């Protein structure tokens, strides 16, 4: 009988008003779990740095990636969309990040913080874990670019704080788009950008 109480199979609510029975000695009186609500939001980069948010999607075997580069006052520097072809989601996330690194390196944006909503990708970049081919090649290129070219961080961000990049992934119809003005974005993406 004691194991029922310890394993939480038998709870105080199961014995209702019978608190004086012998069974109550085996029931662990635990307060109900405390629910903690936490606000999830995008944070602007520190002064003098830029922040890039990326996301990827695979729909019917076709992978695409989107992202947005913003500065400290939250101003849009550029937004982008790129199709990658037939691949799995984690590889698409890696390709999206690699493409952004290459684009930032070409344009001379080297003090950049990158945020992705793939915790697995961040783990692979900063651990010695060996991932499967072909993602291992992409991870190696990302790590090498960060080491040689950038003063940056790559962090995980929750999807709800990454909604602008998430919306940019749906800009299908072109193989690659680079946008430099908010007026060129779809109205719903502009709304998310202002939020």
C-alpha cells in the first residue's frame, strides 16, 4: 500500500473526506504543481551589433529557409528567402544558417548574433557530437565560418519569438529573394516586424 502513495497512484483527492482512515498515512500530501507563465518575445541586439533570425520549412519534400537581419533600433537591414530542394528539416535549418553566414560575410556584417528555433542544430554546432551525413558537412562549414570570420553567437530561440523568420519561410514562388525595405514585405510580415 505504501508504494501506491509514493508512486503517486493514490492521491489525497482519491480519499476525499476520509482523512482519518489508515490509508491516509501512505498518501503523500503534495501541493498542486505550480504553473509558471513566461513571456516569450524577440529581444533586440545590443548596441553596435546586428541580429539575424532564421527558420526553415519542408513542405512536400521541398525545403526552404527564411530570415531577417535587424540592428539595435530594430530596423530591417534585409530579409531573405531561399529554396534548398529536397532535404530533411534539420539539414534545411543548417543550410539556412549557412546561407545567412555566407551572405553576412559577403556584405561585411561580422558582428552578428544568430538565432534559430532548432535546438538540435545549436547543440550540434557547439558540441563534439557527430551527426549523420550530409548534415555533418554543413555543421563543419558553419563552425569553420564562425571560427574564422565572425564575432558572433548562435542561440536557440523559441518559435513564438521567431515569427518574422517563420513567416518569411512561406514566401514561395521564387528560388531566392533578398529584401532591403519593409515596404517590400507582405503586409502580415510587416505587422509581425512592428510587433
